[in-house]
């Protein structure tokens, strides 16, 4: 940071959010945090979306989701509905000026196929009649 023509190094505290103000010796710094293309911040929690197929929602499976700390495996249980939130404890943003972290919520979005083959349609009709 350059202040009054003088370059100064500052440490950005973990958990700083948009509008956070921090006092450094003889000056204040206000942070302008840009949105991330994948992760959305909600306080100290992080929310991201993961798309799964209709078959995976019905039958269940394990998937790998990306977090700010790297990939984590989560289990999609059979019968998972679209917009289900799966909580990844302590995988969110660090709390400002104290210990601990928020959580990461993986929002599951079930993708419904727009086009079906004749065989897929036949199977869906059979499933529907059960």
C-alpha cells in the first residue's frame, strides 16, 4: 500500500470482508473484497453449487467438491432433492480476530435432462407407472 508517497506493507487479517476497517499505526485501511466466481460468502460461511444427474440424486453416490482448502469427498444420499444443503463443518472463512471458522455449504442442484433417447423415455414411463 502506498500512503503519502510512502510504500507500506500491511497484513490482511484472515476473515476480512467487504467494508472491514483495520487500524495500522497511523492510518486505517478499508477492504473491498471482490466476489469469487465459484464460492459465495455469507458472513463467515461459504456456499457453492454442485450439479448432479437425476440418476445420482435418486441412487446416491460419492462426489468430490472443491473448497477453499482443496477437494473434499461428500456422500450424496439416495433420494437427495435439488437445493439440498450439505454442511462441511469448519471449511468456511476464518473468524476475524478470533479462533474458528465458518462452514461451507454445498448446495446440490439436480439436473433434469432436456432430451431423452427413446429408451430413456420408455424407462421413465415405466418408472412413472410403478
